[in-house]
């Protein structure tokens, strides 16, 4: 059985005896995070300290959820300092379901990540500067759409899921299904807007 130093502070989960607890070895197997990194993340405040049971340290669902969030943030290219700022904004009283909601919010609402927008535009014969400018328009509006949809999911969709007894995993599935609908909606809106813009431009051309 893995033990932790007695000098570590206790987690508030100690007051919840019915919570499923894991040893450090079980936690690392569950999350794929090494024991060294678990301790490091705890020292940086990214996960709570272990629950004390005598001389032994144990970990609960909150530790699992927060470690999964840290891994997901790393996968999205967040630096350690950015991860710390993100985690600091999550209340210490957040439940594993609340933290899973943050995981859902990280699900991208854009399409294929590996599309070379700038290269594709340059292939159409326009200058690299113009291609980069167009790509930045895509990126800026993509971020705006993602932020606004995430806010709707957080403030409107998640409360409805919770009232119906829905789980965070079901919410993640919803966000995943939202992606193709978002792409289709954006394409339709773009086509309508570009048609209107083209018509207005044609009317301004000299006859």
C-alpha cells in the first residue's frame, strides 16, 4: 500500500467516509498520471492533497476529475502557468461533475484541426499576407463562436441536464454532437452572408 508523508495537509474529502477512495497506485493506474506528477500537481495546488487515513494517503473522485482536467488542458497546449490560472478560477467546492463540465467546455467546436488554411489560400494564388489575414479572421471568429457556445452550455444546457439527472458524460456527448451542427450552421450563415455581400458589391460596380 502506498503511503504519503504525514506532513502533507489533509483533503476536505476526509469528512466523507462513503466516498470511493483510491491508493496512489490505483490513482495513477486510473488516470495515467505518474505518482511523481500527482505530487507535483498537488504542490502547485492543481489537485487537492490526499485524504488521510492514519499514515496513509488516499484519493477520491475529485482528485481523478481534476487530474483528468489537467491532462486535457495539457493536450490543448496549455502551459503550466495557464493551467494554474484556469484551475484557480474553479471553486474549491466544485464537484467532480462540475469539473467534468469544464472538460466538456474544452471540446472543440471547429472541424479538422490539421487543415492548412494559410497554405490552401496561398494555393489559390493570393499573397501570403492576404492568406494570413484571412486565416486570422477564421481563427478569431472561431474563438468567439466557441466562447459564446461554451457560455450557453454552461449557463443554460448544463442546468437542464442536471435537473433531469443527466451526467457530465452525457453532456460531453452532447457537446461532441454539437460540433457538426455548429459547422453546418456556420457554413449556412456564411453562405447567406457572402451572397448578400456579393449582391451588394455587384450593385456598387460601375455599369
